[in-house]
C-alpha cells in the first residue's frame, strides 16, 4: 500500500426503507399466547372487619425547665422528640422557634416548632431520625435529680436518684425508656462540682 494513496472511506450501509405511503396495518388479526396466571393463585377471603386508621394522633408539647445539659428549657412532644430554643431574630419576642435537638454529623434534623402565644405550629421539615419513647419521663427525672442535687449537697447522689425515680416513675413506663440510675448519680455529682 502506498502512503500517498488515501484510505478508502467506509461506505454507509443502506437498509431498505418502506415506501412513505405504506403505514402500519392494525386491522389484521393477531394472536397472543398469554395464559391467565391469576387462576393458579388460591382465593383468600377478605377479613370481615378492616382495621381503621382512626384519627391522627394529636401532638402535645411540654416544657421542662433545666431539661438540657446547660440547664436551659427543653420542649418535648408526645411523640418522643425534643427541641431546644433557637435564637431567631426575625420574630423579636413575638414568637419562639424550637429546633430539634438531634444534631447528627451527616444529616442534622431540621425539624422546628414555632410557638406563637397558645399555638404550636410544626415546620415544613419532618424529622429524619426515630423517636425516643419515654423522652418526657427521662427529662423530667433528670431535671428533678439536678434540682435536688444542687439544693441537698450533703445527701448521696444515688439516694436522690432513687427517691426521684420512685416518685416520678409511672406504672406504664418501659424499662428501656428509663434513664440508667448510675448514670444519673454520676451526672448529679458532676452538676454539684460545676457549681
């Protein structure tokens, strides 16, 4: 092959095209060979009563004084979510914005609740984490232990924790939802040292 000779260009493949006047004919009969598979399934009777979803649960909110580690107010709802006060300069005293306390590293929760007088308004973002059942009771117990540990300095922290837990404990509380008494006693001693 000589270098000066140009390479032959590839020829496009030509396919026979139907004439433009011809169209698709739908009037011709055709057969489908699909077996009805529904006949092989056994018929299951429907239950006589279907479970009703009922009304959606009404969410209630409760404020716990000194509910956070820094002894600030904590808002807890009946579903098991907790919120701390978010400083929002847009409202300047007319409304209080509460932000969810779940602060994950990759995806912090952006759920908020706005308190406007007697009305609680949930924000547009929903929670991106599971609830914590018994959160109201945990925060109440921890706040009460903290309060008593500061006032009664010479009493053992374990005795304070035991007294508060027996006083605050309800009959329907789940064991997993209760705070660990030894953790509360250690935390009470740390709160005493801080003041």
